[in-house]
């Protein structure tokens, strides 16, 4: 009976994976997708053969990459536009770190504006690109593309998604569409302010004009800061806005991969469950008494931020990765000491390797193709190695503490609270820790089950080591490379 149940789960998971891949690849059908480089900036060109449509340069937000913008890139390319998406310095496959003063417009911001202008110039020189050019960006990139459009002087249209920019005036950019998610209250207010520079009574959903200036502010229903990138409403609005700009009428498909990405990743995770039953049996997981459990989750949550913030000195060329390494290492060691687990659980190496391969090769490559950059540059390998020093003891302790539903929830909420506390203790240096919290939360939610299945069969040692390596990798590829100066 158990074998037949595993077989059913495996077959269903394979079916979900196959259907998801089919639907995701359908969005690419008929396009020529070419990776290229603009100096040191990696980029991807999306075109329909022979279309020769206007150029749209697509820019991602903070901690994003070209892959995160694929719904817009594919939709516009399917509609005949020549789309050039790129990775900002410090992001994705870009080997050059972000640099400069992040608090000054003439610092980091100007470097990213200059990079955007270089990509824009290279795009104009590409073959089979028709007349006309637009800039489209998300979040951080909206300020960059607004400034780039103003500096260039010949950009026909700008599309800002989740936009905030002090560069926007009553006159510039002359043609601007702003798309916000329904749950982005502050950014919706900022978008209305931009429209009301042109018409004081502008409202969401209306197009306002004054002389040569045209603005439109729209809301994508039921989405937040990331979901807005997959909203069919936002995609149609952007395409319609660009069609109106260039006097076109597009009939291509609106590519909405969000649901299929989720189903693909879920299918890959679920498929591991029946396969985990084939792993070698390891040592039983130690039973942690309730009182010791509470000590192991409360004491580190209170003590580690106090110690880690005090001893922290930046030493890695990536934003807050070095602090995370320290915090994770101290947290994991403190929990293991309180749990009195010695010697540490024996590692079943075959099971640990299977978990790493599944999490990085299969799950990771799916993310890299359809959702976000997951393949590291050479510059990031050392960062991943350093993060492993913190992630492995932390995940080993987590595999011993988070053994059932309520303990798992309490343990992980306490850990996330400890990171938030550290950030608020030193906002000037650790503000970006708050941004990484959703990444860690998603890691627990999506990849946590893989570790639980391995721990049940092969023991906590294999689960902790495997998930520790995967977590270090995920963090190492997520945050921007950055060097001061």
C-alpha cells in the first residue's frame, strides 16, 4: 500500500512538472532568444524573427535579475518588440560589483544610470531593431530608467512598475506609465503624485495629458511587489501603452508564467518525497525535551543579535552576507550547545548528496531558467563557501529542533525575529537584512520539506548538511555584490 501511494505521488508530480514545463516553454515559442554582453554587462535579446519592432530595454529591481522580468520580456517580444533585458552591476550574472555611495545620486545611482545608457546605446545598434525606444523597469530600476530617459533625451516612452523616483517632474519623462500592485499602498500614492504633477485631479486608471506630457497610473489587482511582475493586467497595460506610443496594434499572447512557475517548483519538491524512501537508513533523530526545546529557541533569539551586531565587521563583497554568516553560525552553535547533542549526528553522505543535487541541480536550474538567477558567477563561489560556515550548523540545529508542526513554526519565527531585531539594532549597516527575510522564509516553506523527508529516513545529519549547503547557495546568489567607493 505504501509503495503504491508513493508511485501515485511520483506520477502526479511528474505530470505537474511536464505540464508546467510545456506551458512555460510555450511562452518562448517562436522567439529567438540570444544571450550577449554589453561590455561586462550580461544581457538577453528577445525577438520574433523578422519583426524589427521598436526596442524596449528591460531593467530589474534590487536583488533581481533578467529572469525575474521574463513575463514582460516574453509578452513584448511575442508582440513584435525587440526586447533587451540586462543584469545590473552586482546582480545576476554581472561580474562587476555595485559600488559608490548608495546615499548620493552621483554615487551608485549614477553608475547604474550610466550602465543603462550603455545598454540602450548597444540596443539601438543591434540588427533587426526598428525605430523607437522605450525603457521598462521594476522597483529600484524605475528611478534608474527615469533618470536614463531624461539624460538620453530621445527615449519615446517609460514604463515604471512599482515605481518611486524623485527624478520625475511635471515635464519629464514626457510619456510615463506607472503600474503598481494593489497591495503596494505607498507606491500607489507615489504613482498618483507623479500623475498629479500633470493633472491635479488625476485618478488611478485614467490617462492625463498636459501639452507634450502624458501620464497614466494603473493598479494590478490582488498582487504585491513581486506578484505585480506576473499580473496579466500589468502586462496588457504595458503592451497597450507601448502600442499607443509607437502606433502599433499587438495581437501576440500575454505570457503569464507565475502560476506555472509555482506548480513546477511544487512538482519538483513533491517528486522528491517518494524518492526519499529509497535513501539509506540513518540514525534516529534525538528526542528533544520540551523545556530544552524552549531554551534552544529563546536563548539564541535573544542573545545572538546582541553578540553578532557587536562583533560584526564587513569582510565579504556582498551586502550583509557576512553578517548573515556570523548570525547563522552563532545561532546554530548556540542551539547545538543547548540541545547537548554530542557527538553530532552521523551524516549519511549519500542522502546529503542526493538532497544537495536535488536542491541545486533540479530545483535550482528550474528557478534559473524561469524565475531568477541561481547559477553563480565565479565571484560568488567564495561567498557561498563562507556562508556555508554559518548555514550548515544552523540547519543542523534546525533539523533537530523543528521536528513537528508547532515546534517548526515557533523555531523559525523566533529565528526570523532575531534577524529582524539585529537589523533594527543597526539599521545603517543591516537594513538589507530585512529584505532577505522573505527569501529565508520562502526557503523554509518550499525546501524545508525536502530536509524533513531526508531526516526521517537518513537522519538529522544528512538533512542539516544538505539544507545548509542549499541555503548558503540561495543566499549567495540572491544579494547584490557590492564594494564601497
